[in-house]
C-alpha cells in the first residue's frame, strides 16, 4: 500500500471518542428510531407506548402478531425504552444498534 493510500485510510477512521453522543441523542429522538424500525404500538398513553418488541419478537420463530402480551415499553418524553421479554433497555442509540447491528 502506498503512503498516500495509508494516509487516506487513516483519515477515514472514525474516532468514536470524538462523537458527542448527547448531541446525537438530542438530534435523533426515540420516536424517529421506532418509526424507522417499523414499531407499531398496541397501546399509548401520553408519551408512553406499549407494543411488541422489535428485538425479541424478531428473533423468535413466531410472528409479532402471535405474541399475546406486548412486552415493549417506551417513554418518548425521556427517550428510553425497556423490554420485559428480553430484559433489555436503554436509549434510542442502544435500540438502533441492537435492532440493526449497525453503528451510528
């Protein structure tokens, strides 16, 4: 590899320590992530949503429609979520990473 190529690859390397995750969280609300993941709530009350988990229901062999109880809860006012089925939770960035297996 030529020195020019090495320098070009080095410039493309992302330093994750330099990312302002707080700013990213403010710019991308949980509601937008849920929309991109095609989450359809079965119940809502104010900023709280309940529905079938986009994580554990997609890894099981049964479809989301065959789940009897919605186990996923999201609080859009605080941008947090929790699944009582797979016992995972967090913010919108964590949900995106777990559901898509893609970094930011």
